[in-house]
């Protein structure tokens, strides 16, 4: 690697490493250069004066006058490019320095000796998330093609399957049923079907069947004539009539009673509606889309949902995946909602730090996209400053994250503690010996144990013979 720069494939993200420590060059060559378009500069002043834009800045802050001065200079680069990933390296054992770095918006903080393999992983993950969030900010262009479809947001494989299904059914008049848990965005799927089809400019009528009491839903759906019941002082068209020429969306269709199911079946078979108190049916041109989170198949077996109606509405099912199955979409959705609610409340743009995003991605989200949206809306209003960190997240989400980490450490069947500790000891010993080129004294220094104990541990696990040292 040349002192000025190491040029790699144009497709790689650009990382500048600011240091004059030549002892770091071998590990930079091994772990950083192959993965990034890497530039090596001697000071942060050179970064400030450079016309090149970097995706990440990794700076040895000790070499910028003092660690505090280095932090100030590194933090000052945020104004030049708010999207840059900032990483501080130091040899200082000042425990307050890490807190100062976090307050100044530094994304990652490493204390020497630096594990460059870990640094590589941290850079890859951080830049990948930034890339996804950047594409979320673009709104139009590539993001609209890859990460959204009309009103739906997401670029995960399950969502791409939903987009493809929508494209296939959009121009037909076939009845579609959208299945999925509450909060997944089933109505957005219905709207996207309409927007992508030939009825995009025609009426779209949405009815939440669960929100209407049984005594009103029939009149709401089918309409009524004057005098049909007490209070019917003038005729009123129903939702099916209002949808003439367009689409009617019946959400939570599984909540309809059996009597109303029979009347709905007749409307679907005849494409005609008779108002309450009316004498003649009226032909209606409509397309039906339904949605439910109910197990309709079980309801049919139990006699709570008509089998003939089930087959009539379940012509083409589209499954809307829960958020926990949409790998990679959480960061994109979180960024989308941040932009939406910061703009709506006329607030400066906020961002999640990487640790907070990690926690959000681990959360199971039982309330799905609706739960995430509500959380982001709350954080936009309640968090001071432009960075949302783990300390701002609800205790329930933090507890869930801790519980998941505990489950990874200790599975349900338990562990053999002594054997696990031996395995960890061996892993550290082998890693230190590899780092030290097989020299036990150097490896002992890395592990902060004396040479005598190092030799004892190597004999205990037979590592000396295996490594030939």
C-alpha cells in the first residue's frame, strides 16, 4: 500500500485511515485494503484539504496533538459530510474519552491494541447500513425501484415477492385476499394493487368490517332507502354503490357474521346490490379486495365462516410478511419514518446510531410496521439532538434485546460451563499465537498474562505441539 493511497475496485466504498503508525500497515494490508478503496493520510488536516469524498474516516486521534484535539477535529468533519462513518483509535486509558467521543457523534471507538479484523467487520456493517439509509433518502431514482412499490417500503426478498404478485393481479378483475398479521400494511397492498392497475383513477372504497357494529354494517355496505328503519330520514347509497367503476376493500372480513356473509356472497355472485327497504337490485361494477389476519380455514371448519364465500374471496391470496421476516427492511423503514415525521413536525433530520439500529433489527416487532412507525414518531418528538441512541429506546425493547443475547449465550438445554470456558481459553490462545507469529512471549503480552502461565496453558491444551512452537 502506498503512503498516499491504495486504489481498489471503483465499486468498493472509500475509507481513509489517518495514522503515521507504520506498525499498523501489515494488518491494514491484510484486513482493510482488500475490502475497501483505502487511502492512508498522515493527519486529519489532509482529510479536510482533500477534494475526495470518503465513506468512512478511521483516525488515530492521539497523533492529532492530543486525543481531545483529535476528537474535536474528527467530529468537525461531520459538518463536511453528515453521512460519513467516523471511527476513533486511541492508546489512552481515559475512561471519559469514550463518553466524550459518543457526545461528539463519533460512531465507533477503539482502544489499542486494535483488532483490525473486528475493525473490518464494524466498517462493513456500518457502511452497509448507511448505504441502505442513503438509498432511503434518495426517495426517487434507484431507491424507488429497489426499495419501494407505490406506497409500500422495503427491498427484502419477501417484499419483492409481494411486489411481483401485485404486478400480476393489478390489471385483472380477479378477487384478491391479502393475508397477514395486524400492522403489516395490508391496506397499503390493496392501494398498490389499485394504483398499478387500470382502475387507478376510479373510486377506492375502504371498509374496516371490525370497526362497524353488526347493527350498522349492513346499511353501511349496501345502503338504505328512506324509512327503512328508525332514523333513515333520507336515502343513502352504500359503500358498494360508491365503489361503482372502481374497487372496494373489505378489511378484517373474518369479523362478519354468518347472515351478512350470505348477503355478501349474493352481491359477489350477481354484482348487484339491493338497499335496505329497496325493491329492486342495482347492478354495480366493482372489484373486490379483502384482507384478514384471521385463520379463515379454521373458521370454515368450525362453521363460523361460509365455505362458499371463502372460495369466492380466496381466488388469489397475497401474503404480507411480518416485519420480523423482512431482513434488512427495518433500517430502511426507520429512515423513511424519520424523514416523514421530522418533515411533518418541521424538525431537523435525525438519525439512529448503529447500536440503536442493531437493537431495532433484533426486536421481534409483534405490532409489525405499525409498531415501528409509532415508535419512530415518538422518538422524533421526544429525543433532543440529532442522534437517537440505545438510551432513547423503550425499556421493553432493550429488555427483549438483552433476553435474546442471554438466549444465545445460554440455550434452553443449558451448557457445560467448564467445557465452554476451556473452549474460549483455547480460542484466545490460538488467536494470540497467530497474531504473534507463534512467539509465546509476545502472545502472553497480548493476553496480559505472564510467560510462565502462557506456557502452562499451552501445555494444558496441547497447543504448543499443534502450532509447532
